[in-house]
């Protein structure tokens, strides 16, 4: 029976939406760089083990929580637990705060796509370097706010259409298109002179140090924490998305199979994204005479400086690949953003239902997007710290990784603390308070599977330990505590 709050039109539609939520900017600028600097294949192996024993288990649990209760995050926790019912608020807080900077980055993608379209239309015109373009964009607060607003308007138009009529419909087109565009960029990237150095950086153990990309190889604890953090955020865990999406799932759907498909697909796309961007960035750096340790291979600089220079160096055909690339990045950003908006909107829809009223989806989504726009405007005007805007804590503690700009401050509160803490508490709740059987009964309602022992052991022991390590790693990264040496 379909959920009265709305339901997916098909299981493939749900899968594409869930994969779309997982496939975001972090896959493109985070996964390949972290993989390369953390030992290449060694990092990938640790990542896969964590994805199986932690990510897969949490995803099954969250989907089961959503489908069992038929509620969003706050409602699900309130129905299932007495001691941990407040944890649901963390999973509403996180996506709301994440959208403060995610929508700004989405606006950057729109602006860069427009710039490359302009370069394509007016071939022969003088083109600025990636650094000059990025600097000019960051110091133009009005433009950043305008493109952020445009990005949120796109999200609003999709989310107001509902689960099957908006989110599912977009991802059914967007995800296949993203895959095709990734293949196009990969083919072009791997045909550039020097591209193989980038592949070696990603996949060959120890090559990053041997070739001079980084000075020293990180220790095992650092690699474990880095891989765990990337896996956790890449799969959209503990931000309420999978609970919310699970609440729209039909009872006959197989949660074990669906969770496995999402984890595998996200890992494949993340690896493909690395093959698309890292070899191109390294090849262009070599051709330009830039020392390997000075090539920007991660973060916003990779997308908006390094790769823009790659497309510029391709000559007249470069802007075409620039348009394709920034369009695929934009699709990745939108597919993640609409899932985050849905988490917050569903909270208000559920609250209206609890009062015996029918929530007005278009109105609720509009108000959520307007609230996001208010906080996003602050991040946009700040321009990654380029415009001297006050950031909390700088006067008292000085400027550090957690407060050097509004984006990092928002990131610290959400992805740094709230999300890993929420996942840690969720695993304790399921493993030790409500007991794994509560969710296993829901998991088996779709299809029987021999998952009980594995799920119970992992949710009781492996997941809490893994999430404690990830939380410690995030705190270490943001606050520079030097815990892992």
C-alpha cells in the first residue's frame, strides 16, 4: 500500500533519487583527492570496508526507520525511542545548515556554466585564468547572492512537485545524464598528455609521496579517519535524507538490496568523478610547468580554478567541455540539495498532519527555501572569507579551520559535529535501546534475507566504534588538535 504522505512512482525512481542525494560535490572534489593523498588503493580498500560494515548498515537502519514509522526524522525518532527522541532534531538541523553553503556552491556552478557558454558563443575573446575568474566571482557579493537565489528557485520548483512528480522525475533524467557526461569528460581527460600521472596518484599505493604530490604519507589512523569521514558524508547518512526517503517507500521493496545498490553506485560514481578530474588537473599542471605539490586537487579550488584552466588550455573546444562538466556538477549539486530541502519540508508536513491538517507542500517548500536563502546570503556575501565579513569565534579564538569563513563555520556545525554525533547516537539507540529486531522486522517485510546476525553485530559494536572514530577525526580536522599525529 502506498504511503498517504506520498510515495515513489517506482523502485528505480527511488534508487535514482537516493543515489542522486549521495552523489554530490563531495564526490567530485573530495573523494579522489583524499584517495590519492591517503595511499591510493589502500584508501579505497579501507573505504570499501567501512562502506560495508558501517555505511551499508546505517543506510539499512535509516531506511527501515523511515518506512516503519512513515514519518520524517523528528517523527521517526519520537515514535521509536524515549531516550533518544531528541536526536531527530540533529537530522533536521544538519541539512538546513548544509544548505546555507551548498546552495552557494550550486550558484557558483551555474555561473561557471554560463561563463563557459559565453566563451563558447564568443570564441576568440580574451578568457581570464581560473584564479582570476574565481577571485572576481568571490568579490562580487551581488552576483553570488543572485546565482544562489537562482539555484534555490530550481530546488523549489522541483520539490514543490512532490516525491514522484518532482524529486523522482528530476533524478530519472538527471542521473543518467550525469553518468553520460561523466563518461565524456573521462574520455577527454584520459587523452590529455600526462594524464596517467593523475591515475597513478589516485590508485598506486605510495605514489603521491614518490612523485612529489605530498611530502609524507599519512599514518594508518589518519587514513582510517579520512576514509570514514568521506564514506559517511558521501552516502548522505545522518542528515535525515534516508529516513525521509524511506518513509515514502512501499512495504514490498527490498531494503537490503536497495541499500547495497545505493552504496555500490555512489562508490562507482565517486571513483568515476576522480578519473574525470584528477588526471586532467595533473596533466594541465605538468603542461603548465606547475610543481606537482602545488596543483590544486581538492576542494572548491579544484572545480573553479584548476579545471577551468584545464578547459582554457584545450583551446576553442575547451568551453564545450567546460559547459558539459559544470552542468554535470550542477546536476550533482541539485540532486543532493533537493533531498536536503525535502528533509526540512517533510518535518513541517508531518507537523501539520499531526494537527489533523493537510500540509500545503508548495507553501511549505517556499518558506523553507526562503529561510535557507537568508542564511545562504551570509555565506554568499562572505565569498569564502574574501570580503572581510565577521565570522563567530575569530575575535576570541583567532582564525582557524573551523571559522576562517562562514562556509567552514557552517560546515563545522553540521558535517563536523551534528551528523557524526547523530549517527553515533542512532546506532546506540538501535543496538542497545530499541534492539536491532525492531528494525529487522521492517527490513524483512520487503524480502527475507540472512542479514540478522550481520546487522545486529555491526549496529551494536562496529558502527558505534566507527562513528566514534569518524566524529573524533572530524573534530581533529576542524580544530587542528593533532590527535592522529
